């Protein structure tokens, strides 16, 4: 019997894949319509993609890469803050192609570096018979990339892709894993912020543990949850106010919270545009690179203190 999550995930995947896979849809996820009418959960957050800053930070924490592919993505066109969900509901052909190109570069980079490869290869797919190791890698890496545990059907689908890469495409086991990783990085479940909303075990409108974890991590870190937050989600501990407060305090004390101050206050105060700002020396003779850096540093310090 198909579970509620299976049905909801398949529905969302059909809506998103029309743009992500077809490359011919230039409008709203689901192909056409008003961004204000993007599919939303009962909590009010519409289905939308990661911002450029979130994408870069997410792949850095997920893969250990120093690449910043989203710097080359087209601007979102968001008015006000770049996390405006209505502006993040559209996918242009250029952006979709950018996702595919970025996934290839990221996978190549991750598997060319031993330290980065070790973050993915939790076992050696070259050793032993069968695809048990590949399934373990898929389940573990996929759960971090999707910010939730993979469904059994998803693991089967990616395991079948791995097997096809080894047999039909004549890839080595490690190359086949890289092939699957590249595919995971183009999945709607990775690229989109998806919330399924209430389920039978919760009151109407409540979010699941992994959805709460993602909301926290993208608010405070502009990135995916860490292991401690994943663990809290698995234990359903984030449903209590006390645990939420403890997690927020822990996350704000983490260096990754600099992303919150940099992105929120940087947009509010306009300091994110200072690095590329050029002033007329004839009009502003005291303007210099040192002064620009000091202005950014002062704004960052004030933002952290106010937080």
C-alpha cells in the first residue's frame, strides 16, 4: 500500500520534475501560473528553490567543496530579501541547465579529492559482492542531501541507477556512485524546499521533525541540518519548546550562524553589495578598499551584537 508520504512526494516530484527534467518550462514549478499560487503547506510556505547563498553553503557542507556554482546562476529577481518564496517559485531554462552543469562539476570535484570523497564513501563499493555498500551510501548521502530519510522506493530507484551504470555503462563501482551523486544533486528533493505538512500522527498544520530541522538550519545557517539536528529530528525532540530553544542557542553559538547575520543584515543594511560597490574618487576622495572592508566589518559586529 502506498503511504501518505509516498503519495505526497510523488505529487511534488511530478510538479517539480516537469521543469527540472524537461528544460522546456520557463514559468512556475508545475509549468505556468502565478507565483503567489505556488503549492503551499498548511503552514504557508510555498514550494520553492534554494537561494544562491543557500545553494553554495549547502553544497559546501554536504560535499566539503570550495566551489560556488550558484554565483553563476541567474539572479532570482526577488524584491526585498532574496529568500522571498514567490520569486523562488520560477525556474528558467538557463537556471535548470545551471543546476545540471553544477551537479556535474560538484560530483567531479568531490570525487577528485580524497578527503571530500571520504565524506560520501562510507564504505568501499569495490569490495564484496552485490550492491549493499552502494545502497548504504545512497541512503546516507541521500538523507543529508534531501534533508530527510529516503523512502524505500527512492533507495531502490537510485540503486537501480547504480546497477545500470556498472553493467550497461561499464562504470567502475566508484564511478557509478559518482553518477548517482550527480543525479541526487539534480533532484527536486535536493533543489527545492519541500514541506509535506501535517500527517495522521500530528495536529493539523504541524510540521514533521525533519521539516522543522530544515526550517531552523536554513534560517540560522543558510544550509542543511547537521548531525545533531538530524538526530533531534529523528527522536521527534523538536516538537517541544525546550528542545527548540536549546537547538537555537546551540546553532547561534556555532560559527555557521555567521551566515544568518551576513545574509539577513547584509540585505537589510545593504552591506552585501559593498564588495562590488565603486565610488567616484573625485567625489569621495577618502573612499578606499580599507574603508570598504571596515564598513563591512563594523556592520557584521553590530549585527552579531544585536542578535
